[in-house]
C-alpha cells in the first residue's frame, strides 16, 4: 500500500503554489485568443480589377498539378472521388463567410489561426518549409485567388 503524501507546509509550500499559478497563467496567456467575429481580419480589397470567375475557381480547386483544395477539404465536387478530411468541409462555406473573409483565409490563414497547417496561397514572406517550386512566389496568382473566392462564395448548400 502506498504511503499517504504529506501536504507541504511553510515557505516551500507557498513558493510551489505561486509557481503553479504562474505556470498556469503563462499557459493560458500563450493560448491563441478566439477573437469575436467582428475582430477577425478580412481582406476587403480585391487583389485584381478583374472580378473572380467561379467556373475558373472550381477548376483551380480541382487542379492536382497545383495545390488542389481537395487534398485537405471535402467539397461538392462529385466527379472527384477522393476528398481530404484534414481541413473542414467546404460545403456551404459561402453562407458562413463573407467574400472578404474567404479571401483573407486564402491569403493569410494564420491571421485566423496561428497554428493552422493551411498554407498561404498568395503570401510569399514569413513562410517556412516552402516547396522549392513555390519558394519566393505565390501558389496562386492574384486572379486565381479571386476566382477561387468567387467559387467558394457560391457554395451555399450544406453537406448532404
């Protein structure tokens, strides 16, 4: 049978309690805050003068040669059999986020979640572990971002 643990007393007990509170507070402070929807960043300015084309956007998200969204996300693209499940499904994403929020998520997903594994499809600075062919250049052009945003904004129906 194990011996009962004695409760520490004196100066050491107080120091341990203070240390425990400091460690707990530091952990809480280090956790990413969940901002209110109004406080989340959104990229309101389009990246091009040309409006996005949803049909081109649909082709871009399917393109296995570039950076298909289907690798990580389920989407309402039935002709593609293998959809990823690492990221959230994108069915109905256009009814959950504004065009500006969708654009922001593609350009700088870490502005919403610093721990995300989703890459930036447009930024080229402050990145790490970049595939060689994308070093110093974006995954998508500004027009491709606008086309993908137009496609995603049109996804209004939830998953079946």
